[in-house]
C-alpha cells in the first residue's frame, strides 16, 4: 500500500540497552554491547516479519540513533529517517503529536524512542496488559485511519516482541 486511505502500521521500538554513560549528558549515552546485540535482533525480527517501514522517526539521542543504525542494516531498502527532537524525553502527548503529523503518503512508520513515553503510546493507542516494555522491545499497531486521526483507543495491537 502506498498512501491514501486504508490501514496504517506504527512500529514502536524502544532503544536497546545503553551504558550508564558516566560523565556524559543523558542524550549522549551510547548502547552497551548487550544493546548492540538487542538492536541486531530487533532488526532481524522486523525483516523476518516483513515490517519494513517507509519512514523512520527517531529520537535525537545517541542510544536511539545507534539502535536504529543497527536495525537499518536489516531493512531493504533503507527508508528515509526523520530525527525528531520532540521524541527525546517525550511523554504521551508529544509522541501522539509526532505520529499525527506523519505525512499521509507513509503507510508503515517505525518510531524509535524512549520509555516511559513509547510504552504509554502503545498502551494509549492499542491498550494491552501491563507487561512492560524492556529495552529493545517492539510493538506493531494497526490504525484504521489516517495518521492525523491517531488518538487513544484508535489502534489495534498486532504483535509485540522483546529480545
């Protein structure tokens, strides 16, 4: 599907495990070795599920950029990436706004961000049991409406994955 009316898929990915970043500002914390392994597993899972996005929205934090950089190796072709300042330290309202502003020509969007915001977004859009959302986790939400109308309760959780 390429744009227009119909279902949209939002793949929400929490960044993989990061180091403590001793002495670094939070935004500059890199992935740990464990996180690099988790990100590679997430990329392989996305590819195996045929969940290749046609747009990526990624937080500007180093750990999210590194997570996506590893995931991207599994995506063919690599989609365009929008690095979004509002996705760093974002709460539910900020993330909903980012999703709602997605251009309508995109049908499958990968959002790479941080907890607790990304998990709140998943629960808000699609509900689900409180099972947590550990580093490197992904959730796939189907929306039966245009991005601009993505609101709490308008999605359906298709699947979840954790490394």
